[in-house]
């Protein structure tokens, strides 16, 4: 397979100004006619025009109205080349035949539940027609769609509807025109039996925008929250970034078969139904929050992605990192900022850190790829969002906004690079960012160590930093990074000390008034910062708000950490102090477990959890996060050789021990947080449910008749999915008859709702019950399961890979299960298969037995006949 490199980027030789598309949709085939105005970039210089095209049957090709002779063009399985096209502007007309009815890759034009829809990002447009399918080719599009009127009464594309009408033979047509230039990846078409929830939004300049969310008729009642989220996002973007919607119509379509979460096609967002449909009875608080975030995310792309797009796919984080940052901020403003930050940092640690330490590690802006689809990663998205957040930390809210304004002023309507974004931030603020751009080019999570010392005579306090970026594939040696570290100093009463002066340059704040948090700019391998006028030895609160995506190690003692847990004014760091303590404790217990020692839980830790659980001054959602133990993956990530059995045993032990010691407190928590009120998705209510649910999980882990009965009662009396599913999950921790009965009761209740059934699949497949692979094998045969539907695959197979004890079972059964499935899936949908094969990528982190079993599966996959490039890239890089 061919690898593409960032360093080889070349501007296109031809620009496309105007594209008229015409689709004749049928049951046995679809005919696509395109008419493109093509201009050579350098007039008068002959050079070949190379168009991308995959799985297309070329029916005809004309230049300026004249059919080309066979010797005037050349078609391969990936390209159509015109060796000597006209040297001045001309019209290119192409007709192709495609087969959406057989397209299981869900890329290009395909059918989902009988309806037609498209997915063109990253390189799916080339499965629709021959085109320069690259983001720096931007054109104005019209789209005519013709189809059977009964089967496909609704015909949608980008922009404005300019004409529609009936045709002979029960057919009809619609013509759409998009006034904005766009790359092909933002093209979209939908045709089918859909109905819409309609609403409207008046923009701050007084424009009326019609909002429509399209689903099959029976799902319409479940779109209220999505509509609420869309309107909230539109308002937020105006208020926070001054960005207004630019057309009179905004459509969202929900489809059940979709490879990712959603797609920001200009004015016609297409969504995975799981990120649109919600009702209190069928969706959890987590689903409601995800819908809010993703509806916001896709809407925000209208400016960060669509109006200003990427020059090439290496720049993906330019739009995705920035838009994730924007959706994170939106969700923070709509709920609890601290809890959202905790959730985002946990996601980074649990998924991105492991990727950054794996053979698949790549910079936020990758240097090369075989299949771009493989680079829609947590590194590009989540680490990319952290990079954007660092600009804001360094420049402040106003400075960041100035940078954004300049970015749009300079680049509206253009396809640009990460340097362009950096330059806008720098120039708008006259800032000195020295080596900040390394965040885009160096892979790996920086390790930062901090040591502190206090000099009572000089009343100075010093923080010494040293940083190290680990080697990653292709990058053995790294430069020191530019790391903003937000710091506060606590006095002995737990209050923030006023920070008034410092000896070194490099502090961000100007000290015209006392500050309680300042941002240190750490830019060297070793660096010291000295605070002056410090009256007593402080306890430092480091990396407040998690101001940089690094691993931080410090000389804080357990006593310091308990103190920060109790007093830090930075709520994120209160949580963080608890997590550092928990991680230390877990790692020590893992060592004890491995040496066959008895496990004993530190009483101070139990008391710390008790005091948080019972602190009525704290936000309940914050409490629920603070009493949740770090995940097994996070702990394994910190070990030299990951030991899934030991980590699982320890986490289970601590959970049970806490449940035993705090049983009365947990019982009281469940009782006092129960409510008969109808479901509302607001902060206070969801925080109450979060706290109640985690308390229930602790209690049920005891597996005593009394606690099981208690959880069963919660399951039966629940009136919303958040509480019902939490009770089901709590009961499901323990194998046995009760578990089996409740699981089958749940299925019987919800078998008509595929989204709820997916939760049921995921709950069972991700279970830590020993030997679970056999149950998952059986579920593959379940009538509700279908390998062609990505959501079902992610629930059942992805869920299974999320249980370290079972996926990494020492007999290799988990690896074999996944290896076989990857090959089956690859024939159906390579994008989904390659996501699944990624579970193998960290095989070298385990012991030798596991290593050889996992490696054997990867080798078997790589050598399979007809393997897709998608799976080949991940599997071969994992082996390298
Ligand atoms: N920009 C979208 C990316 C996307 C995608 C990429 C590859 C294959 C399928 C896909 N579906 C959607 C989603 C986003 O907003 O991040
Ligand atoms: Zn996005």
C-alpha cells in the first residue's frame, strides 16, 4: 500500500469553480452525472488532470460538450487521468454508475434502513464520482436528486432548495444549491422516508433560520433534546465567539448505520441516530450529555471546519482539535465546568495516553498515513483540543478571542494549515510562543517532574521542573516542549497565598495585583522558578485545571495530597489529588497481590472517601467523580509490564472494601438521592442521579442478599433509563440467577428499541465475569445482532475489548475471538474492522505469554488475502 507524506504536499494543478451534480437514484443502480468548471492553476501550461475514483463504472466523459475518445483518457481502479486537457478553463462532464444498494462500507453513497445517505469525509466522495477529492479543492455545488416519490419522498442536499417537482412514472426531483464554496468531503445527499421536527432560531442579526431534524416518523418524539441542544449551540457560538449561522436552513438527519458519531456536511449534518434520539425512558444522562456535545460539535464546525477548512488531511486537528475544544467549552458552560474537565481529562488519560505510548503513536499533525480514516484518533481530536486549550491558558479569554477573530478575518473561505492558526493567535496578541509548534509535530506524552524547596530565611519558594518526551516510532530524540503550568500555593490554613513577586522571567502574569494562580512557561529541559515574599512553607497546587497534556510527577507527600483534596480552591486539583492518592495506593496493592501478600486498605484513604461522600457542601456530580477509582487501563499504563489480572483483583478488592466500610453511608446516599420527580436533564437532577448510581454500584458489589435486593428494587422502581440501567449494571457485577433474570427481563422490555438493545449488548460484553468470551460468542448469534451495523459491533465487540481481564485472558481466547472477527468484518466494513484491530496495538505491554498470543493474531491478520489498507496499516504498524 502507498503511504502519503505531509512533506510531499503540492498544490492542485487545477481548481474547480462550479460543480453541478445530478443523481438518478434506483433500486439496482444509481447514475451520477457531474459537470465541473475546471481551470488550470497556471494557464497555458499543459499538465495531466488526475481525478480520484474508486468502485466506479465510467459511462461517459466529455470536455466542453465533446465525448472523449478512448486514447484521450485513462482509467485505473483508483484514478481517471486526462493526459492533455485544455490549457484554459473548460467544462468536464462525467457520468458514472454506482451501487449504493451493495455498499456495506458506509462510505460514499449507501443505504441505511432503506434510505439513501452519504458519508464523504475523508475520502468517500471518490466513491460517488471522479473528482479531485482533496480538501483544498473548493467549489460551489448544485445537486439535482431524482427518485421514486413513494419510496423516497424526502430529497435533501446542501444549501437551499431552489426547485422541486413531479416526474413521470411516480418519480420526483429536487434541486439544491449551496452558495458557499466547499471541499468534496462536505457534500451530502439524503433521500428517504423521513419526517422532521421543525423549529426556528433568530440570529443576533435578526435572520430567521429554519431548523429541521429528520428521522423515521416513529422516532420524532425522541428529537426534542437534540433540537434544544442545537438552539443552545447556536446561541452559545454567537455569545462566546460572535459566530452566526450563515444560511436560512439547517438540517440534521439521523441514520442508524454510521461509522462514526456524526458529520458536519454544510447545512445537512448527518448523525448516527444514537447521538440524536433520546427520551427519559430510553436514554441515560450520559446519552443526553453526549447528544448535547456532539450536536454542538457538528454545528460549531460550520465555522471551524467548513468556512475555514483544512489544506490537506494532515491538518485534520486544525478543525477537529479546535472544534472539540469548542464543544468542551460549550458543555462546560451548560453544566459543571469542573466535572466536564474531569471527564475530558479522564478520557485523555484512558485513551490518548495509551495511544501516545503505543506503536500507533503519532503527532497531533501526523507526518504520514496509508488510510486517512485511521487518523481520526484521540490524539488528533482530544490531544489536539488540549493544544488549543493551551493557547487560551497562555493568552487568556480575551487574547484567545482576538486570535480567533483574526483567524476568521484572514482565512474565511480558505483551506489552511495549523501554522495559520498559530500565526493568528501569535499576531493578534503579539505573543512570544517560542517552540509551541512542537505540540503539532512531536508525538508522545511529556513526563514532567517537579521538586520544591522553601527557604525560610530568604522567604523564597522554588519549583524546579525537568521534562522528558519519550521516544516514539520514527522519533527517537525529542526537543523540550513549551508547557504552560498553572500554579497556586496554599498556606497552612488551606487558603491561596497571594502571589506578588517572583525572581525569574517567564511568569506569565504581570504582578500589578496579587494573583492566586499564575501560569509558568516551562520551555527548557530543566528550569527553576522562584517565588519571593512567601511567609511560610506552602503546599503547591500544580497544573491547575490540567493546564497541559502531560504526565506530572512531584514530591508531594500523601499528607500534602490529603490536604489538597480537602482544601484546594481549584476543584479540578482537589479531584486530581484524590486520583494521585488512589493511583499510588492501587499500584502498591498490585505489587502486594503479585507477591501473594494479603491486601489491606489504608484507613486514611477510606476516611478520605467518607469525608467527600458526606460533604454536603460539594456538588453531587463532583462527589460521584471523586469517589470513582481510576480505571484499570490507567493503572496498567503506569506499570512496567501490564498485569490485567492483578489490577482487576485490586480494583475489585478496593471497591468491595469501601462498600463494606461505608455501607451505611452508601445506603443513606441512595435513599436520600431517590426522587419521584419526572426526569429532567438539568445539572442538579443529573448530579443527584450520578451520586445515587455510583453508591448503588458500590453496594451491589458486596453481592449480599440485602444489597442485591436493594438494587433490584431500584431496577424495578426506576422511571428513567439512567436509573434503570445503573441498577441493571450494579446487579450484573455478580454472576448468578438474579443477574440472568434481570438481563432477560431488560431485553424483553426493550427488544423493540435497537439503541437500548445496544446498551444491553455492551453491558454483557464488557463484563469482567470470568470466561465471558463464551457469552459474547453466543451473543454474536443473537437475532438482534448484525455485523453490518457499526453501533452493534462497537457495543458487542468493542465492549468486549474494554474488559482487560477477558480480552487479555491468559489462554488467548480473547485475542482469537477478535482476530477471527476482524477478518470477517474487514470484508464488510474496513473502517470498522480497523477500529477493532486497534485493540491489539499495545500487545508489547503484556507478559511474554500474552505477547506471543496477540502477536500470532496480528501476524495472521496481516497475512490474510485481500486485506483492506485500513486494517493492514494498523496491524502492520502494531507489529513494527
Ligand atoms: N468530521 C467528522 C468525521 C467523520 C468521519 C471520518 C472518517 C470516516 C467516517 C466519518 N464520519 C464522520 C466527524 C467529526 O465531526 O469529527
Ligand atoms: Zn469534528
